C-alpha cells in the first residue's frame, strides 16, 4: 500500500511517464525548417519590372555631342553673349539663329545685383519668342 501512495505522489508531482519529449519535437521542427529553406525557389523580382531599356544598337548609333552652354550676362552697362557685347536687336537675331539650330539649347542667364530688371525681362521675352525653354537664371556679385 505504501508503494501505491508513492506512485500517486510521483504522478501528482509531474514526474511520471507522461512527460512529453521536447527534444525530438525541436529536432523535427528544425529539420522541417531546413527542408523549406533548401527547397525555396526565390522569385526573380527584376523580371517583373516594367522597364524600357534601350537596345545596344541604338546606343551605338547615337554619338551626338551635347550642345554647348550659351552664357548671357546682364550688366548695368550692357548685355554680353559668350563674353561679346551685343545690343537687344542683335541678341534677338542671335537667339533666333540658335533656335533654328536647336530649341533644346541650354542657356544660362547671369545677372548682377546692379543690372536692370528690365533687361532681364527683355532677355527672357526674347528667349520665349524664339521658343528656347532650357533656361537657367543665376545671380552673380
């Protein structure tokens, strides 16, 4: 009878044969994890991008030189284009000739703090009249 009481006490304390073996379950989980990692086939994301890439043939054909930058400087005493003094009518003719060659021509307009605002507006109007739209206006000292 005493042995039966000991068994009951041992079962009540959780030291009996009903223990779950966690080591085997952890091993199975790790083996499944390794199996899924090894058999995973990653999807190539780049193949699903909608990108228009130029063909190599077109790149070789386009050996066009970039257009030169035209500098228009506005001073209190006059206007220069590429460091040559011009009048407003001469500037108008030159801008028309440039627009006939390429309307995407880059033009940088530089003003000093003492230059007339009216001259800047005239130069911008002449560029707009000639359909030159790639303009940059900067202020210099």
